[in-house]
């Protein structure tokens, strides 16, 4: 028998435990996500299905909370150093996009009689769809923060020497990348000459982020940076159940990272994989579906780094682009 579980019925009070840091705001959003309502546990009875969903939901909430705290620290530093392209807020827009797509698909007629049946998600599919947007924001914040030693907020003033590096990239390589984008370098120079230092920094950050996102070593640096779950799952009672450790394995989370910044035509979905094989909770992951939903939601979220370079080129002109990931607008 299939069991669709409303995983949000119990609220989030049970997630906080003695000795843990206060909950991050992201955690409440995780618990209330539409995807948990779509979970189908085909081999479990109702009580076992409810327990399985609860275990995985609590672990995802805890993991996302850890990402949130790491992201907050890095985001504050980046804001202070003029990075207006931070992905903060895109996770909320991605979440809404995924929830809308799931809701709309539940409203689509199925079957010959036109009955409307909600589509089912496996437990791991739900976990990945819930965690993915937050991982995207954490990754997009972390890789820029990790590059701080090469001073990516400036193209000229106070730039370190070509040999300066941040452990996975060097300043000389960044300067060579910038030399291939003369129009943006010209905009940055004009902004500095007019005393519009914030715009000059924004252009430098645009170039740095575009370069870093395409640098093969960047993803590995983020993986080694201590971002929770990418090398190993954190300690804590939420991560002790064997099912949780399989659903949220570092290799599976890393497959989400490999999707970041890609178009659908660039991505080759992996073979369908099986979780908890030969046990009562056995289920599969449709990576084509998961990847498609996350990629479409990411492009719909107006992540600044997915926009055309024309956005950055408008900085340094008389009617600059005032970029705010939550509310971009034109201004003078």
C-alpha cells in the first residue's frame, strides 16, 4: 500500500535538542516543504513510513541549518567587500519554484477518467529536492569566500601579486581571465575614475565569480572546506539512523553540487540508483527528474550569476544596474 505522508504535521519543535545551536531560519522552511507531502513508501506500513519520513526530514533540516550558519558568516564578509552577486535569497525562490512545479503536477489530470492524483516521490528524491536549493546557495557563497586571499574585489587597486593564491586558484590566472574581458575591465576602470568604487568592486566580483564557477578546482575546494555533509555527515543523533546515512550520503549530495550552473543540455543524468537495497525501505532515485526540477528552478530563481554579462556591463554607466538578488531594479 502507498502512504502519502504529511511530514509537517508535527511542527519543528522536536528538531531542537539540548546542546545544539539555535535553529537557523532555513530549518523551518525545510520542514514545511511541499516535497514531504509527496513521499510514497511503497514497502512500508503507515507507522514505519511515518518514522522513515520523520528521520530523513529531521536530518535534512539539521544539515541545512549547518549550511545556513556557515553561509551567514561568509555572506556577511562578502557583503562587506562589495560582492552584490551573492546568491542569498535564491534558495527561497528555488524552493517556491519546486513547490509550484510539484503542486502543478499534482493538479494535472492522470488516467483515462481524468482523476487528479498527486505524483509520488521517493524518500531520497524528496530529500534532494528539499536540500538542493540550500546547497546551491551555500556553495555559491562559500566558493567566493574561499577566494578572498586573491582579493577578487579589485582589478587594480591593492591587488596582490600574480603569485598570490587561495589554495585552489592564483591571482595571475584571474588577471589573465580578466584580460579576455576588455569591455568589463573598461567599465571597471571608468567606475573607479568617477569615484563609483562600489560599482567597480561589483564588476570585479562578477568577473571573479564567473571565473571561479568554471574553474575545475573550485568544487573540490568547497568540498574540502568543511561544508557539512560533503565529505562526511556531521555527528549528532539526526544522522545516526542507517537510512539517513544512505539517503544523505556525501556522494549523493555531491551529485547535487555537480548540477550547479549547468543547463539541461549540458547535464548527463546518472543511472537510476537504489537506496536501502534489499531492505523494507528500499527505493530508487530518478536523477533525471530531480536534476530537471532543480535546474529549472535554479534558472527561474534569477540567480545573478546565471544572468547575461550585460548586467555587469551596465555598472559604470550613467544609469547603473542596482543589483539585489531579492529585488533587482534599475536606478540612477
